[in-house]
C-alpha cells in the first residue's frame, strides 16, 4: 500500500484532499501540519480514526523534524499544500509568508531531495513531489478577455502571491537542476465546506446569519474564477498520481463571477434556506456594506483549464450554482464546527473539549 504525505492537511483544501484520499482511495495518509490559526483538526473528524491516517504536528521549516518524518513514514508521494494563504494577512505582516511559503518550501524540497536520492540509490523509483499553488502568481487580467494558461508569465501583486510565485520558481529550479521529480498545479479561488471565515464566502454566510455587516471591498467588481473545493481535491490527487513529471497544470472551474454577485447569490440562498433571520435583519442584502478596497487588489483572474481536462480527463462536477447551494447548506448544517471556529475553541487540544 502506498503512502502520501500531505503538508497543510488541517487547512481548507488539505483537509478536503485527505477526506478524498481516505474515503475514495487506499493510500496511507500522513498529515504534516503546524496547526497555525488556519489549521483545524475538527475538519478531519470524519476520517481521523481511520487506521490509514496519521497526524504529525510539524513545522515545514523544521529541517530535523521533516527529515525524521520522511525517514519514519517513507512516503511515495508528497502533496505540498502548507502555506500562509490569506492575502490581507500578507499585507498586514508579510514575514510569516516569506518564512512558510518560501523558506518552508525550500526546506521541504531539500529534505525531499535527500530522501529521494537515497531511494534512487537503493533502486526504489517512482517518488513524486506535487507543489500546490495559486493562479494569483499570474497577476491581474483587468481589461482583457484573456485566460491564464500554463505559459502565462508570472506577475504577482501581493506579498502572498509573490511568496507563492517564489515557491513555484524554487520547485522549477529543483526540477531542472537536480532532476527532482516534481509537478506544479496553479488553481483559482476555492470555496466549499470547512472554509475558515476570514475568506469571502464563509464570512458572508456566517455574518449574515449573525445579523452582522457583509463587507464588500471597493465596488465589489473584482472577478474570481470559483472552484468547489472537492473538485479541486480530485484534480490534485489525479495530478499527484497520474500527472506527467515536470509539468504544470492549471485548475479552474470556468465560473467567473464578480464578488458583489457572489454576495448577492449567498443572500438569495439564505433567504430561501434560512428564512428565520436575526431580529435586526429585514433582508440579508441590507447588510451589504462597501468598505475601502484592499491595497493592490487584482481585478480579474480566470483560468484556462483545458490542459488538465484534455490530458488527464478531469472536469469539475459542480457548477457555481450547485456548489454554492451545497456550501450554504453545509454551514447551516454544521453549527458545531462553525461555533468552535468563531469562539476559538477549535484551537484547544482535542482532549480539552
Ligand atoms: P489554509 O490557510 O486553509 O491552510 C493552510 C494549512 O497549512 C493550515 O492547516 C496551516 O496550519 C498549515 N501551515 C501553515 N504554515 C505551516 C507550516 N509552517 N508548517 C506546517 N503547516 C503549516 O490554506 P488553503 O486555502 O487550504 O490552501 C492550501 C494551499 O492551496 C496553499 O498552498 C494555497 O496557496 C493553495 N491555494 C489555495 C487556494 C484557495 O482558494 N484557498 C487556491 C489555489 C491555491
């Protein structure tokens, strides 16, 4: 039985990848996560008792610990998702983004390269390293109808996207210089269950249910290409296991939508699915509040995902309409998860709950 080591597996996308790996494959899964504010083991409650799942609370910047994890668990595949991921936080304090996204990726690459070299020497081949990245590395498509392809030049705008671009460049350098067996994926904005409520969609759902303002940056005219997180998780496992080494694959849902329309759609769904509103709320839409735009905010991202569709046969299962309905319903059905995130108790050791 093969083993996949997932970094950042307690995060939003990493936990979706692990649930998919445990539920739909027979891989052993090692989850390496530092448990920053964004790491939530409660997102893995449905699979954490499975005997194919192991958790290691480790910082990817810690060389000795990462070396130990490789030696102890002997992974066949690494899926690297651990990162600082929130653009606003990268503007308030870029240091952690440089440390985890650049230095951490460098450290992981080096430990993986030494491990892989030893494997090759003992004639065990087949090791693969999959680096998970974002479409934000390509910059802004404002004023064009263009789509990002795998050949689009890098032009990151924020400290977050610059740190992810740096990590992509490191992986490509390791591929070329050391012939390190790696792949890269760049994906558009994800949404879905277990999303931390600092990001637009869960923030709007939970604020609306609490009768709080729904903050929209600028005029809300920023366009993002939304992908349901479970569609991303399936794409990632496909690339990690079947993608061609040294290749890059763009992943996206062909769901371009202005932020204000996302917010209006959520309000409409809540009117239907949660009609019993807080007493201060007439219509959920009345809570929309326009706030000063984010510095350097990119206006439009859009992905050309034809390569992964044509070469690996991946297609998204959800439309934005079906995925958003599922997402809103999930937040309504999972009050315990939401309450533990909102009151901070998700950070307590499980034994203290
Ligand atoms: P997230 O913030 O929800 O989760 C990140 C996880 O990494 C957390 O569990 C955190 O505890 C862990 N982590 C952070 N620093 C660490 C460290 N030093 N060592 C070990 N673990 C650490 O992020 P996400 O939204 O799940 O994104 C996962 C990856 O996918 C990131 O690399 C991100 O750049 C990329 N990505 C995200 C999106 C999106 O829309 N969310 C889109 C495309 C690509």
